[in-house]
């Protein structure tokens, strides 16, 4: 029998294929078969029914703990983002004294100073605004040699680079935990039955913005 997927003979899409994260939460649903399964356990004997009951209790405990882990991972991303906000404010304060900075950058910084904080609703948006502002500052940093000689600014730019790497790593950890959640809620019978009764849905992993994707395709050199 030949391989179902044969990389030697194709078919191959010569144009390539781009992928996107689908912004959709899928609810967990169980049918009559799951109900019948639980009824049979109790009909056979009390012990199988009790064992499955304890298994469901443990599954519920597991999901609650996993939810807390997801929250913790999301909080780590937010912490790094807020640190980048502080660095951005410091950098802008130094740069604007030396050159005329883009007004859009100043508007972004003003918004952050007004108390914009990352959360589940705006986390990606805040990250995108920070990236855009730092790119503008990087352009200025490269265009003006005198700025590179400013020790405080050079240190801040280095801290920003470090934090960006930490944000990327934190997003990977977050996505791994979301993947575990999305897999486990459909693990039949115990976890899936518990997830369906609790009304759980899949979670959406981190999504890169359209602007970031377009820049990743651009020519850097």
C-alpha cells in the first residue's frame, strides 16, 4: 500500500500556502452515547458508577487548575508588555530631546501614559502598538549616530530587545497550555463529559497581527 502522503510525488502547491489562526471558540458537546455510557455504569453496579464519578471530580479539578495555569501564562505576557511600555516611555523621553519624533509615536506613548494596560481583550493590540512605536524609534536610532552614543538609550534599547525575546517565549508557553486545554476538553469519556456539562469551549492561541505578518514578508536588506 503506498503512503497516503507522498512528498516525492505530490500533489504540491507551487504557490505556497499561508495560514491564519481561526478566531473561533468551539463548544464541547456530547450526545446520547455519553449519557447511555454513564447510565450503563450505574446499572452494572454501584462501584463502576462511583469510580467514574470520582474520575469526573478529578477531571473538574484538573480543568480548574489548567485554567489557572493559562491565566498565569497570560499574566506573564502582560508583565513583559508593561515593562516594554516603561522602557518605551523612557526611550521617548531621551529621543525627543535630541530629534523630532514621529507624532504617531508620541500619541501611542501618551495613550500608555494614560493608563492603557494589556488584558484578554487588548493584549494583541497593545503588543502591536508597542512594536510599531519601537520600530520608529529603531529607525531614528540607526539614522542618528549621536543617539547611539547615549548610554542610557543604548541600555534601554538592549532591554527592549531582551524583553521582546521573553515575550516570544512567554507566548509559546501560553500557546502550549492552550493546546493542552483544547486537546483535553475533547478527551472522551471523562474529560469531554465534564467539559460539556461545564460549558467549556476551545481557547484561541496567540495571533500575530496583519501588520507583523506583512513585515515578516518584507525585504530587510
